[in-house]
C-alpha cells in the first residue's frame, strides 16, 4: 500500500487530514463508527492544536512519524509525545492535543473486547514478524530511513522472490499464517481479533472528527 495511494479525508474542523491504512473487518463500511469495527489503522496530518474526538470503548495507540512533538492532556494529566515512541491511551478519555508546528502521526484504534493491538519500532533489525490465526500485521516504512521486508510462507497472500522495499510511510499488510523479516527502520503493528463487531447502530449527531 503506497502512502501516495491512500485516500485523504479532511477533518470537519479543518484541523488536519486522515489517511486510512486498514479497517478490520475489511468489509466494514467506510462510514462505520469506531464502535462498529474491530480495528482501524491510519496516518494523520495534524495542522492545529485542539481536542481529540471521544471514542467510548476504544483503545488507542499513537506515534509521531513527523514533526518534533505533541503535548497531550488526558483527563487532566499531561504527557509529551516524541517521534517514534508509541503512546497508548483510552479513547474514552478527555484528550487535548497541542502542537507548535504541524505533525504527522500513526494511529491505531481497537474496539475493546473485539481486538487488541501492539505497536513497536524496528531499528536496524533483522526483526522476525510472525502472523498467527486471528492476527493481522501492518509494517510501515518510517520516513527518510529505509525499510526492507522479506516475506516467507506466502504472507500477505504473495510469495516475494525478492525483498520488498517500503518507501516513506508505505505500508504492507500481512494476514493469514506466515512470517516476515524486517530490516531497516519500520513500525510494526499487530492486531489480534477476538470477536465480530455488531451491525450499525443509530447514533446521535456529533461534531465529527477532531484531532483524531
């Protein structure tokens, strides 16, 4: 999945843009609310400070992949995000994000009880990534660093004759049984599904996406 090919969705408040990488299950509607899918991975450009949207029942992981820092205030507690350091927090929490200049971040949302996720960073490698039944993995090439992935056992539905080079923020989705070896600089997101989301529900109107 080349980064340049990811569709960009501007936020309603004009504070940024989100590019969706993966939604699980993959047949979930693009209009589904976070409570109606198991997991969602995206890359966001943040242009202005502001509140995050509240997502009850959602667990989140965020990591800066562009920009110098972002300061979060989560239910009154402050935390500073630094580049390439994943940070986990509850989507239920009242969260304010403050930036001094535009940033870009990698985001994971999982619906509590339906999926869990981890995000780790590979520095140099080699790092073995194993995908088991009920798991999906996404490998993201980090900007200006270079990332090479060698697939084994048909991971991702293909058998590569040579390693795959990921450009800046290019993504590779691995699913089904298999494994891959990651070299260079990349982020590895692993999602473990534990259930199936319910069908669409009627929801009251809202302000739409804020910071993420």
